[in-house]
């Protein structure tokens, strides 16, 4: 008798609803800019809709595939190896940003695909080594693999590297990693973080823009202006706090009900990346507190269903896969929202399922397809 599938319809319709909502918000956030610069207000929404169709098909592929077939060395290592190879190619070909891989008219960000690749690898590795999670035969290869991936991603995308480390840390900790090793890992990350920031002038500008926007403290520490001249070599805007200020204006001016869909003001070329990294500010401004809170609750619903699967899945691989997918997506969402609300320095990554960007949407829906597969096939 064929296995009766048990689709989590709450999770499924939450995901599909968020994708549809994201397409609407991309149009609202990008139409003015697209009309002004490209004379086509539908330019970005048409592209996003096309990516959404492809990404939903990929999600349904993984949803229909028994997740237990992913618990194999080929699935654990091949995607990870492909992502690492693509990151090297991007580093050599995109000499300015080290982010984009251009294939004809299509642009991909390989760092986005590091998240599902890492989730599969971590779930497979922890499942195989759970009985000896705290031995050097487990910790050494895990540290090498995770460290290599994080370091390669960190070259261009510190935010995504942070998501990768937080996700893998959560999975290893839940799997029984001793607290002393967990603290050592945190200490290593804290030591590497300043080096990663200093390696890119624009990261220093963002940090200064958040903590010392008027250079009061910096002028006291560096009266000769060496830091400002060095950081000024960055191609990023010199006013690193501009995006955060415009985002805060958008989020704080709309009240409970907002200005109304399509009626936002900050997207009218005041807020850079309104359809991308800062789309949550447009949601806040146009839909108010109820819309912003509703979207946040959707992410929490994904986290809830993922954690629920962690407790109910019948095997360790399914449990760790559900934990990794839900943690990665929600951690990135919360980090994006803290930036938009000016609660942390600016980091350049998308709001999952909502922001414009094909790589982000494809990566997120592939991951959520695996989460739905755990729901369908776990027994």
C-alpha cells in the first residue's frame, strides 16, 4: 500500500501566501524607480514573477521527493562542492563585488545557495556522528568544512556567513555539542569578525555610520582622519547611515493602518534598495503596524512548524533538516528586519520570500520544499 502523505497545509499556504504577497510588494516598492530609470514600471515585478514560477516548481520537486533520499554522501557533498566552486568563480570574475555570476541575461548569487547546501550537509553529518558529537573525529572535519564555506562566503557577504554559522551552531548544539566547544566556536567567530569587517572599507563605513554617524568619537580617536580616508576608498555611499535613516522614517511614520498599498512615499527614490534589502520598510509604511506584524507572524509560523517537525519527525535526519531549514530562514528574516528598523548596522541581504531577487527566492523555496517533504514523508 502506498504511503499516505501528510502535507502540513498551514505551512504550505503560509509559504505560497508569502510569495504572492512578496510579488505585490515588489511591484509597489519598485514601480516608481523602474518607471523613472527604465521607463517600465513592471520591469522588476515581471522578473520576480518569473523567478517565483521557477522557484515554486523547485519547491514542489523537493516536496514530492522523500527527504530521506537526501541523507546520502552525494547530496551532502555535491551541492556544497558546487557552491564552493561557484564562489571561487565569482571571486575571479566579479572583481568589484565578488557576488554575481552572470550567465547571459541571468544573474545568480552563489552565496544564497550555500544555505540549503549547508543545511543538508549539517543534517547528514550530525545524524551520522551524533553518537560521537564531541570527539575530535567529529569536530575537526566539521570545523574544516564549515570554516571553509563561511570564509569563502564572508569575502563578499558577511551577513550570509553569519546566517550559516548561526544555523549550523544551532543544529550542533541541539545535537548535543558540549557547551565548552560551543563557547570556543563563539570565541573564534568573535575573533574573526573584526578581521572580516576591516577587510572591506564599506563594512567599516556601515559600522561607523551606525555607532558614530557624526564622527564625534572617531575624530577624537583618529584626529588626523586616517580611518575616514581609508574607508573613503569604498565604492559604497559615503553617508553610510542614509539608508537606515530613510528606512526608519518609512517604518515610523505610518501608524497602525499605514498609508495604504502603493501609497508609500519613501520608495519614491528616497529609500535605496526599497524593493530589495529594505522592502520591509515599504511594508511598514504602506500597511502599518498590522501589516508589519502580520508578516513577522508568518515567519514565526514557519519557525513553529519547523520546530514542530523537529519534535515529531521519526528519524534524526528529518529532525535536523527541519531544524536547519526553519532556523536559517527565520534568522535571516529577523536580521534583515533589525537592519530595517535601525536596530543593527546595515547588512546587505534580502528578506526571504518577500524581497526582489531570484537567487534568494529560489534558495528559500528549495529549502522550504525540503521542510515540506519532512512533513509529507516523516512517519
